[in-house]
């Protein structure tokens, strides 16, 4: 049968891929996943992008879909917040596993190393922005003079001095 973008050629999977991922931090928990979907349900990225699912990425790893996983923008969308890891009934450490996927993606040329550093810098800036906005909003609550949008604008102006 002809393959389409929505079908997955599972019989062509890379048998060694899951083992390589399992050798990284938290990788020993990979076989424990029983696809309950709790991680996807509690993920803040999944809440704004319904196509993002840590459970699905785990399944792709186990099917040996190296190119699909390492070439996917999804592994860079994760906030590394560990909410999924804390919520998983099986103790699967997806955030750590995703860190391994990123290292493998750079090492195997799926993403440029300089681009990966740009992503890391962007994540730091976004975290700093979030902290600044929430800190200011909480200190001024409940009579905040500035709207959330104005708080974001102010924090952006202050981000790099
Ligand atoms: S919460 Fe844990 S067991 Fe459930 S799908 Fe996610 S990783 Fe798998
Ligand atoms: S670590 Fe990543 S996948 Fe897990 S809940 Fe946070 S954003 Fe979602």
C-alpha cells in the first residue's frame, strides 16, 4: 500500500534507535510507558498545540522511527518543565528522554548546532520574560496598574537592559 504523510511505515523502523535513546538519562524508563496519555493531558505545550504529544513521541521512539523523531520540530517545542515526568504513573522521565533526543538530533545532523544554541538562548529569554511578568504582576496584585500586555511589553524592554 502506498505510504502517505498520515501513515507510519512501522516495519521499516530502526531496531537500534530505542536502545540508543534508552542509554541516555531517564532512558531506562522508556519501556515502562503503557500509553495512558496522562503526560499529553498535563503538558502545557499540548494545551496550546494539539499536535504535540509526549506519549506519541515515546511511541515513535519504540517503533524505531529515527528520522521522524529526530527530524521533528516537536522535540524542540518541549519546555523541559518535567510536569509529564511528575505526573506519569509509570515514572517515565520524558523530559530527560527528550534531552537525549535533542543531543542526538544535533549529533546526527538533523539540526545545526548553532541553531540549537539559538533555541537554548531563546528558551532562557522566554523563561526570564515569564518570571519578570509574573513577579511584577504578583507584586502589584490586586490593583495592578498595567495590563498583562503592558507588563509583557515592559519586561521585553528590560530583558536585555
Ligand atoms: S504518562 Fe507515562 S505511561 Fe502514560 S503515556 Fe505518558 S509516559 Fe506513557
Ligand atoms: S517536559 Fe515537555 S513534554 Fe513534559 S510536560 Fe513539560 S513541556 Fe510537556
